[in-house]
C-alpha cells in the first residue's frame, strides 16, 4: 500500500495576531509538511515579526520548522505597520517568553526556490502578509511560479478596504510586490478581506477553543479575546481572523466557494493605490489568473482550528 505523503508547504507571514493563529493552525496540521516559515515586516517591524514567529514555534514545540528572516521593507516604499490592531509587539496582550532559538541563516528567495526545485509541482506557498518576500523570490527566479503547486494569499478586497477606502492592508503595504505576484502566472488563490469578514468568530467560539485546554489553545484564546475587543470597538460583531481563514483554505478547501477571475492591481492613485480590481463578469476579456474565495463554512473552519490546537501542546 502506498503511503500518502504530507503536502509540502512554506508559510510566509508577518505575525500579527491572526498570523499567530494561522501559524499554530498549520503547525498542528498533520496533513502538511511545513518546511519553513519565512517572515516579512508588516503588522509590526521585522524585528518583532521574527521574534513572534520564533516564540510561537517554541510554544508549539515545533522548533524542527526553520524560521527565516525576509524583507524588512516593501520593494519600493517605507513599511506601514498596524500596531493599532495588533498591539505594540504584534501579539496583542499575549506575552510569550523571549525565544531561545535563532532564525536559520539563508536568503528567503533561495530557500523557497530550492524547496520548489526539490519537488517540482508539489510545493504550496501560503502568504499571509505583504507579498514582498514572494515577489523577491519570483524576481530572482522567473521559473519559480511554474515550479509551485499553488500560492494561496490572504489579501485584497473586492468591496471596501481596511487600510484605505479601496485597499486591504497586505496589498496596500506593498502593491508593487503584489502586482508582480498577480502577473507571474503562478496558480493563485486569493482569500480577500470580504470573505473573512462575512463569518466571524463569536465569544462562544473563543470559549470552545479555550476549552481545548492546551497551552497553544489558551494562547489563541488570549489572542482572539484581544482581537474581539478591537472588533467590538470598531462596531463589528465577532472577530474576523483573516490569516486563519486563509490557513483553512489550504487545509479544508472543500468548505470554500471559489470563483475564477482576472485580477489586476492598482499601484497608483490618491484613492486607489493597492486596489485589487476584479473582473467578475469577464468584461476585460483577460483570462482568469486567480481563484477568489467568495464564501466558506464557519463551523468547518472553527473545527479545523480546534483540531490543530488539540494536536499541539
Ligand atoms: C491582513 O492584514 C494584517 O493586519 C492581518 O495580519 C492580515 O494578514 C488583513 O487585512
Ligand atoms: Ca498577516
């Protein structure tokens, strides 16, 4: 009988509260082989995102997963951060011990390329921060998009933005990088802001997560309570955990509804910089370059998160 090999995955992230939940969700997923975590400046500066990634890997007891430092700044501009949403250090009021492990030496673009070359057509990238690291890798290795099985991103919005009226945070921070990625020909899935906002975790979901009782589940409970408070302050019902929804799209694609569309990016414009422009009705005549998530089942996502947390310590 042939054994099913876990799917090779590299996660690119800027932790960040919802990144932290996604990281733990993926670290607890047995059906994937998480080969590396590559870190980018985003929600907070690279020093903090890197420290957070290392602390989370240690919390989960998964120091077998190497963590690499990627880009500090976007391709062409200065970094814009989001401490108002994620707290000064990036993880709300969750205090984790200072990590004792160090980042693994290596250039992120080369790490991703080498892993993709080892198993052509098998490696999935999941990117839940600004797309700077991914664009750098694609620029350094133009054949890389064709070597990947898929790239799944949290980013973009099809309705209102959360950073400006038109733009979502991850795309807004580095629209030039996003444009390179969307134009690369990679098999792309986008989990936009809108779909994540359409089903949020409520207090009863947070309590169910905490009831798992593990250290990781308690940490996620603390992160989600912080996020829930921020959401309530912003007048929302429940908390959207964007990056964890995106991790669910990797782990349980069957609970998502997706639509193939042509998407282009606006990199200029006083009101439109960072806008993802989606051709829902085939108006442009362009071939679809992206599968856009338009709906998902909240229970399936919450249960998958709980399943991962039950497997961690
Ligand atoms: C995205 O931006 C960040 O603040 C979150 O971590 C998420 O990746 C949501 O717009
Ligand atoms: Ca993120």
